């Protein structure tokens, strides 16, 4: 046992000693019990030892987690557990010693700073101590944070733990320091107590498993306005894990709440909306709730001076509750214990979001980093993670002290929990943890895959943002430059073939085209074309063509004067307007033919379509294609042009005259809505 303990780092030894004191088990017994189940195939000895006994200590701590968060013992002990997990071996102490010496050298170069013992209570994100703590203070990384979240999911959910960590450590070089971690847990505890103290909506009796998640519209919060049709009324809005409740403000009290159910059916929806005085869509600061149970949609406005942060926050929360119930319905989660576990994980996610917003008031975090279903809805292949999550949920059984539902119960309700357990119960809990760890492997693998693809997708989307901000003229210039290879290489070659400028090439193209159509080798021809493109791509990769064209250079400079540019722009606008007008006229004439507004033309079109239908039905289609190919190439030959130029001009003239003689349906343009005559 002494030899094995020498493998542990200083912090790991300290954590195991504290676990021993908390569980009232000697270190010798702890090591012996671990070694009885450990094999070299399980992985690193030191880390697995830390995981094993920290998990057992956390099971004991979760039974009284509310009190231990309040007095700070849980945050300090769990933070040291993360440090021990991250650096469990004695070799890590040597690395720490080297890092500390480097940090001291840097510190000597800095201006001395007077520190107070109370500085630990200051949020890291607003403190002047942040640079000092980043360089010298103990910190933990992403792996340790996610590991603790799998054992005690109060700090994060395993699904979005890595995204939560990235958000919390965005300003601290992706390292989590104790002051920020402690404040985060304290804010979680405050949010739970604050939500517990919220008043139940008027005229409503909440279900036993219904929990208030957010309230606004009270005297101490910003107001909320309900719009139904042209009627508007301020009031209080309450969100639970089952519904939205709106209470219109009365003279002395709130009226009975209007319930907007979020749990039943799949046809309900919430989306952003614009609203304003008398229902005019002026301000983009509202959400609209639609349900087949309501005759008219309900608009909830969140007035704000500048941005639409409040609306976006409410929209994210409501969508999360909707997506929770859709998940339970889609994967047919019917067990009451499993349903409540998912409710608890969603509730804790929303509580963590509230806590993070309190910590980061100057720069509120994106809600999706804390909300499970909202995150997976936008991530590529997020549906795969949902499937893996549904499989993990089916393995949940009772008696798990560190499950989300148990943690929420111990935070929310003062309930007795036996701190010490018998050997049989302990073994059962540890076996449950081992089963959970095995089930989480596939889930974590899917999450890692989705996360990597999300990073790639984010990089790709960032390259598109610049193009979205371009004006019409710049976009046209870019399109012209992109089509330049076609205009300079491909299109001239087609023109040469079609106009018989190179008769040998034209004859070869005609022969190959007719052979492919006759032998019905179109699929083979497409395959050959695709393989030719693949060979070109391989050639471009081997010759590093992409390195030469790392960006597209578009020159918009012109030698025209300002007046010439204005005239050119005006001509372009007139051309676009004329094209639009011609398109409208063509569609209106087609309507006239279809509805027999021009009977002669309709009869001719019907006869022509009937003859064409008979021709296509009788003659094999490949012969029709062959004839069309021959006609295309013969009509573009010089000999055919000389012999049939007069006939072609006459035919084009007759067709134009026929088209011009078709009347169009009259168009009436109104500048106001027509009156309802019913």
C-alpha cells in the first residue's frame, strides 16, 4: 500500500485522506478495496483510485448538498477533487514545481499587488485579480470539469458540459479557477432559493412535479405585455416545466392566469415576432405562441430600450421546455422516474443559465451552452446524441444519490438522507455508477463527434459572414468573377462546337452523343464525367493549386466618371425592371391560354400538346433525343443557315406575331386592403 501511495501526487493524497475522514474508512482499507476490483486493463492506477473514492465521497455529500454549498465545503472539496483527477500522479508534482518557478519569475517582473483575504468572494470575471489568478492560482481543465459533471451533475450536464466549461472560462484561457467556480455554485444555490420563493400564479394549482423556472412582469422586474388581436395588456409571466402562465394586471391584484400549455401535443410552437402600438410590427421584441387549441395566436412582448436580449432569453427557455416534452414523446419515455430525471436535468440546466447570467452580467452567455435540447437542436448531428441520451435514460433506476433528480430534490426540499450506508448499499451504489460509466461511453463519443463537427461548421459559417454583408454591386462583381472560368474557357468551346468552327471536333461530339443516346449509356457517361472531375480534383490537390488561390480577388475599380457610373447604374436598373415586366407578361399570357381567355390560341395549344403527346407515346424517347441533337447541330451549321435563313426568319416572325396577339388578364393594383363583402 505504501508503494502504491507513492505514485499519487500531493493533491491526490490530500483528497484521499479527506475522503477517508468523510467516509470513516482507513486509507489502508480504501486502497485494498480498490485493488480488489482494479485490473491493469482498467487504465491508469492513480486516476482510477481517485475516481473510485471521490465518487463514493460525492454520493455521501449529495445527500446534504444544499448546506454544503452554502458553507462552501462542497465547492472547495469538489474543486480539489477535480485537481486530483487532473494530476493524480507524482510525476505531475514535478511538472507543477517547474510551472510554479516560471510563474514566480513572471510575478517578480509585475507590479506588486496588495491582496485581501476577502478577494476570494469577488467574481473572477469582474476582479482586477484575474490576470494574477490565471498565471499563478490553481485551476482545472475541461476534462476534470466534465468528469465531475458525470458524477455530480449540479455543475453541468454531461451532454453540454464541455460547452458550459468553454463559456465559463472564455476569459481565463480555458482554465477554471476556484473563485469563479465557487461563485458559480453560490449563484446556483441562490437561484434555486429565489425560484422557491416565487408566488404561484393566481387561480392555478401546480402539479407535484411542476417547478417555477422564470418570472417577469412583477413590480421588481421588467414588464411583459400580452397582445391578442388588437388588445394589449401588461401582466406577470411565469414559466414552469409544463406551461406558461400569464396574469393580467388588475386594479389591486393579478387576474386569474391564462395557461399556455407546453407539454401536450406536437403542434404547439413559439417563435420570435415583431410587435408595437396597436399591433403594428415595429419592434422585434416579442414571441408568438401558436396552438391548435387557440383560435388566435398570443403575442408576448418584452419591452426593452435597445436590444432584444430579454425576448431571446425567454424564447430559449420556452423552446427548451417544448423540446423536452417532444423528446419524451418521440422516444416514448414513460417511466415516471425517467421522465422526472429528464425534467430535473432540464430544470438544472435553466438554473445554471440563470447563475451564469448573474456572474457575467456585462456579457450574458449564449443560452444554448447551458440548455441541453436547445444546443442539440442547432448542432450538426445533434439528433444522434439525443438517441444515445434516450438509451442512457432507460438505464436509470432508483436510489441514485447523485442523479439530477436527487440533487434537485435535496436542493429544493428539506428531506432526510442517511449519510452513512451499509456495505451492501455502498456496493450497490458503486455498481450503479459503474453501469452508468459504461452507458456514458457511447454518449460521450457521440458528443465529442458532434462537438468537432460543430467547430468545423462554425469555421465554415465564419467564412460566409463576410459575403452576407456585401451590397448588390459587390455581390454582382463576385458572381461575375466566379463565372469567369465558364465565360473564358467552357462557353467559347461550346460555341466553337455548335457553330462548326472546328468541324472535326463537332463531328466527334455528334457521334459520341448519338452513340450514348442510342446505346442508352447515359448513366455510364455521367459516371465517366464524375470520375473525370475526381481526377481533376486529385491533380489540383497534388499540385497544391489551392495554395495559389487562397482568396478570390475582385476588382470593382472603374475608369468611368461619376456621371457615367450613374447612367450605367440607371441603365442596369431599367434592364432589370424590363426583365421583370416581361416575366409578368409571359405568366399572364400563359394564364390567358390556360383559362381560355384567348379561345383560338387555346385550341392551337391543345392540338399541339395532343399531337406531341401521341408522338412521344409512340416514338421511343431515345430516337426523339437523337433527332433533337441532329437538329441542334444542323441548324447551327453555316450551310443550313444560308439555305434556310429566310424560312427561319419567317417562322420566327409568325411565332412572335402569334405570341403578341394573346391578350393578358387585366391587373388591378390597390393601395389599401379590400373590404370584406361577406
